[in-house]
């Protein structure tokens, strides 16, 4: 029964998707859209199966799915019973995933694989939106945009019903809205949408804020065509306000190390088979400096081949090695990052590098690092591949791929 439902819903989704306005106006061939959508659904189902087969207690994905049955029982018992378990704001991101399953279960007859199909249908536009931003901002370079769709870790961690699966399409719509605003203007609705999307991204994954907010501000300020003198005045006022704020509230100076220390402690007390060496952070800046080498190693390069404790981590290790080799190749063959680099590039690099470093600071487990880092890798890789835009070796390949993807 569930197999027939999966086929039926899959056929309906493939019929509807190319006919939606956003996809019709994207200029992307329907065949490519359906191929990427199918790949995401199959990867999500594979993730569900791997979690059930290889992870103790089947991992968070199955925990959320099974918790949705408890939520349904609470709703049947009365709204008061339901409210008693959801009133805390800090629990809403986890509860929201349970609610997604709760709604989807009505149509899937309590099947996680069909729920995964529904989830990818409703979030697919966010992935294509991010792909379009990378494509347009790199001078219509398809090689620079494809990592947003085809990186293995992105596919694996964002195609299932999990926090990354929510945050990644939200990032896609956020960057797409920013691109539209900087290109076509800022009517009130677009500006409000941008603020709302930023808030939702940070709400579901607060660790993204330190890199995301400065990155977006740099991108926005640089493309607002603000005269240099006026920009210097604005930056001076911002700097002065920060200095005055720190003088009035000196405790704010230690807010960053205190927050990182508390967040790391939440991970340090957990048990896991993929634990990595990571010194315990104390709430002071000297501790952050001493821990920096481990943070860089874990955030940028772990898991190394042979580490992690699970065979699947070898695939992510090889992927990460390939990414750094591609970046090195792009730096050698293309133009190095320099004064001509666009504000969008700086936004992506600040967001990805700072985010990966912070993940290295707070997470002592290879599995969690791989999952958190999956959101950053396309933003890290795309700017470097974009440096190959003028290289003759990539021009013909880029042209062939472009003709296949776009009408």
C-alpha cells in the first residue's frame, strides 16, 4: 500500500512542479528540475534507511518521526496536554519537525519515506533559488552553481526531514530575495521578507548568525552605491556605538567566549562514537585562542580518512578532500581573491569560513560536524569555482552544461 502511495504521490509531484510559476520562470528545463527533485527524494529515502540500519536507535530522523505519534496522542487527549509540551520557545525548532511529520502522516498513512517525498516537494523551490543566485552572481557560470544542488553532503543532510533540510531552503530564499532586492529595488514587501527569512534561519540554527548577518550587511552596503565618504561616516558611527556599548556594559566583551563555552559544553557531555579531540572551552578570550588550532582542524578538515567510527564518514572525508583540492586548483588556475572580488563573494566566504570555524569550536563529534558543515560547503566552493570563469579549460564544459540545464 505504501509503495503504491509513494508512486502515486511522486507522479503527482512531478506533474505539478514544472507547472509552478517560479519554476516556469526560472528558465530551467523541466527534465533537469525533475531529475534533481527525484535525486533529492531518493537521497532522502536512502538517508532514512541508512539511519535505521547503521545508527543506534536509528538517529534523530527516526526520533522525530516516532515523536510525532506521541504529539498526535497528546492532541487527541486535549489541547492542554499538547500545550504543556510546546510552550517553551527553545523547543519549537524540534517540535516544528514533529509537526511536519504530524501533518504529512495524515496523507502518507504514517510512512516516513512518503513524508520525505512531501518535504522535498514543499522545500524544492529554496534549493533552486540558491542555485539561481549562484548562477547569476557568478556571471552565468553553471559550474559555480551546481555545488548548491549536487554536493553529496548537501544532498545527504538536507534532503531528509531535519533541521538542515529546513534551514538550507530558507537560506536559498534569503539569498534569492537579497539578490532580487539589490537588482530590482527594495519595495516594503521584499524588505520584510528578507528580515523574516533572516529571522527564521537564525531561529532554527542560531550558530549561523555570526557569519550570516555580517556577510549580508557587507553585501548590502557594498552594492547600495553609497558614496565612500558617507559609507565611512556610517561605519564610524557603528564603530563608535560598539565602543560606547562595551564601555557601558563591559560584560558584553565576554559574551562571545561565554556563549561558545556554554554551547560546547552541551556537546561535550554527550556520548558518541565519533568523538574528536577538542579542549574544553572556558568563557574567556585566551581559551578561544588556545583552542583555535583544534577548531580549525575539526571545522575545516575532519573527519580525516579512517576517523569517525562509521564507514559512511569515509565518503564525507573523501568529499572534503576533493573540495579542498578543487579550491587549490581554482586558486592556481584562476585569479586569486583580490580587490576585484565581488561583495557577494566576500559574503559567501565570511559566512562559510566563520561558520565552519565556529562549528569546530563547539562540536567534538565528526558526525555532527559533517552535518553542520553541509550548509556551508556550497558557499565556500562556489566563489572559488567562479574564479575559473575566464579559463579556456572550463568554458566549453560550462557551455555544454548550461545548454543542458537551461532552455
